[in-house]
């Protein structure tokens, strides 16, 4: 099989090749932080692409053939897409997007930083006859799918069911074992399941303007900078000339959680790091994060990490001691 995985037009000028063998290519996006793409050539003209990213950088979509159709499953994180008309939309965790080249976003980024996803990419101009025959046997018609899902006019995004979730999990297991044969089988199984998406009500794509998104992100930055919790969402929204209801709605779309849940987890992540890496008292850590009541801090920490702060610190110290003895 001819390996066509590292097409620089697809990945941008900063991308570099890490490794390349018969079936697998590993590419570094060359971004700040981490941006690793692992590509498997499943069939002629068909790739399975794993994205493992941890970056705040914004990317510009590259040049693709007009015959490319892509199916992306978001395993973890969130995928933000801005289109040429400056509308912004999101692929949330646990959902799948089906898209055609004509409707690619102008730019994309990951508002939660970390992003883990897998895509099945079909380049119909290069797809081999054997693969097309297999699709026919699965009753998978690409042209019909494009019409059924309205891909000429925009993305199709929908949460996946238990069957699809199980198969995607098996694809990741196959990646761990570098089992390309299983990947091929599971990719075909996913395509067979996706062919039925026309019978599943899709999530209505929610679009917001870039100006609205920027205001919400600015308010979020102000909120996380104020660990004492003195900032008022109502006042910050008023100062930004955005309604509180619009702020809450857009925040949920951008970050996948309510402001309260997001800020609590953000603070507890800080607390967890302090508990693991310092000898600061639990009371001092709680106070610095705006908790004057130790019991409320302990309850908040347990709701995120599943244990009390003192137990978390003890567990981390034990883990560190074991590592030092090895």
C-alpha cells in the first residue's frame, strides 16, 4: 500500500515527521504544547487519524482534496471551529461529527487545552476498488450519506450511542496493540453504524459570533484569576455588554460545563497540585482559594477527586515514596 499520510498541505508548514513505517505515520503539528497526530493507512485512500493535543494554540485549516469526507469522534476535550462567516461552533466530548471538505472551518482550537479524538478520513479520489466494494456490501453509500446528513450545507454533529462508543473504545485498544487488522475491521463497523445516522436526530448546530465568544473567554479568564471569588459574574457580564443568560449559555457551549462547575474543578485542580507538591496546610490552601470554611472546601474537593484533601495528600506521598524506592 502506498503511504500518503504525511501530506504537508494537510498539516501546515510547521508540522514535522516523527516516524513513518508501512502502516503508521506519526506527525508533530509543531505547535506550542503538544500536538501529535498518529495516522494509520487502513485501505487505499482511507486513513485512521488519532489526535492527541494539549495546546492553547489556534490552527488554520489546511488544503484538502474536494473529495474528502471525514468522521471525527471526540473522546476527550472539546473542538472549537470558526467558519468563514465568523460563526463559531463546537464538537463536544462523546459526540461524532461528519463533514465534507467544502464545510471545513477556517480555524480550529481546543478551549479545554487537552483534546483526544479519532477520525476516519476517506479520500474518494484515491479510494481503491476493494474498499468501495466493501462499502457497497455494508450498504454504505457516501453520496447518499452526504444528502441524508446535509453535509453540503454544514456539519452533522450528534452524540453517539452505546454501540458506537464500544467500537471506538475497541479502536483505541487496537491502537495500543498496533493491531491494524482490528482497526480496519472496527473502522468498517463504525461506517456501517454511521450509515444509520439519518435515522438519529442530530444536535442542532449552535453558532455564536466571534465577538460573543471572545467576551465569554475574557470573563472566564477574569474569574479564574480571582481565586478568592470576589468577582461577580453579573458585574463582569454587564461590563462586557453581554446578558447573564447569554453568558451562561455560551460558557456551556465553549467549556462544556456551567461556570460554577468549571470554576470549582479549576480551583480543586490547583488544590490537588498544592496538596501533592507542598506542605502547606489544608486550611491555608482552602483560604487562598476563597474557602473560609474548611468543611465546604473538603466537600468541594471530594466532589471532584472522590476523596478528602488529607487522604489525597497521603495517597500522593505514598505514591512518591514508592517511586523513590524503585
